[in-house]
């Protein structure tokens, strides 16, 4: 019995010893720079995208709304229709009903269970607020349960906002 236990211990010591010796013999320093370089985006593109997505200037969104069409907004809204209804009288789906959303307080529908973050956000849905939210919802309202990645194209966002503004009893003025 002692020989079996001694041989098991010897095998364990040999395996650990060989592992340490091979680490010393075949030691490779990690390079300072990654061998695989990811092509970077130009700084101007990043700056333009950042300023467009974080801008809440009413002039920019109003200019985009002036050039947008409701028909295009209806097409783009199909991405939203999987989770939201927009027709009058339709109920909530996975997301809240969006009929009359512009001008309404964020997180204010009584028959929908919003995330705590959306309730705390509580701002009214203006053109500017909706534009910023639709750019990347999880960044605009941290903790929202809306999993949509966002609409990167500013013209698409403007078209959807115009479409949502048409689907209400009292559209916001486009001024």
C-alpha cells in the first residue's frame, strides 16, 4: 500500500515538475502591441457621429423632420412593430403602445410595467428627446429594458419620429 501511495505522489510531483520546467524552457514574452490590428475609424467620423447622436439641438432634428416622409417612417417603423403597436386603441405588446407618444411623459402609461430607469427618466417625449433615445436607447436611458440597438441613420430616425407624430390625436407642431 505504501508503494502505491508513494508512486501516486511521485507521478503528481513529476507532472507538476515537468509543467514548471516546460514553462521555464518555452517562456514567451507577451508582445506590447497586439499582432492583429483592427482598422480604426477616422476621427472625423467618430466626432460627427458623436455630435449627431448626443446633440439635442432642435434645429438639427427639425431640419431632418422637414426632409423626412411619413411613408418612409412607416417602413422603418416595421422594425419597431415587433414590440410596439402604434394604431389607436391597440394595446401594449412587449413594449408600450406608441399611439400619442410624442408629448407624453416617459414611463407614464398606467397599463404598462416600465423599467425603474424609464420611470425615473420621466421627461416628456419631444422631437429632440425621441431622436436621442432612438439613437441608442440603452445609452440614453441607462437601465431601460428596451433591448433595441437603435437607429443609426438620422434620416430614418426623423422619418419614424414624423410617423409617430402623425399617429396621435394631437400632433406636435413641426416648428
